[in-house]
């Protein structure tokens, strides 16, 4: 992926996370830009996984990391 596309995608994910945090649906204790980078890097790891079950677990763990802290 080109640098320009990566920056654009990160911005989209950051905006979505910010909206979710503002609505109380996603965690707000970490800046949206950081969470966007964490999520995109975590999900990039899916390319090296060897099973659909592993990919599903990775997505689940990534989603758990976005949930608001009770």
C-alpha cells in the first residue's frame, strides 16, 4: 500500500474511532490516532495467519481493545 493510501486509511479509521468514542461506544482513554494505528497494524497481522479461526480470533481481540473501559 502506498504511503498516501495508508495515511488516508488511517485517517478514515481514526475518524470512525473518534465518532465511536464520542458516542460512548468505543474507548475514549486512548487518542483515536493511536487506536487507529494499533488496529491497522494488528489487522495487518492477519496476512500471516494460517487459519480462518486465527483470523477470527485476531479480529475479536482487536475489537475487544476498542471497547470502552467499564
